[in-house]
């Protein structure tokens, strides 16, 4: 897995970088991650000013999530919360497809 971390108007700190890396690695058992592109930024004049965005490259459709807040750590936490919700929805959808029974002749009742 490759992680690309981009800081825009935000200094790179070990605390934030470690938080992001641990969060991405924690998702590994739930979804296969080929590449993770994370962007954290401070936007002057915006409220809330901090934004965290992640693009996860997976086999199949990619997953994207965003978090915005007044602190960088809170924005990162919101980003991971949204990302986990999307992964859970994707997993539920896959499981429901497997559980559905095909409606062939055997599955239908006779109208007689």
C-alpha cells in the first residue's frame, strides 16, 4: 500500500501524520487498499477552516471522504468517520447481494 500525504497551508507534524497513517492502516482488514491519497489543508477566510480529504484506491470503485472542522484533528476524525461509514455500506451491500436467493422456477410458488 502506498500512502501519499499532502499538506496545504498546514505544517506537517508527527502527531497528525501518525494519526492519519494509523487510521489508514486500521482500515486494511476491512478493505484492500492499493493506494491512499490524503490531503489536509487550511483555507483562509473559510469557516470551518480545516479540511481533510482522502481518496482510497481499491479493486473496484474507489472510496472518497471529506471532513471539515475548526481544528485539524477534528477534521481528520470526521474524514475517517465518513470513510468507515462508506466502507460499512459497501460491505453491507456486498453481503446483501450474496444472501439474496435467485428467483428461478424453484423459488416461485405455483399459482394453482
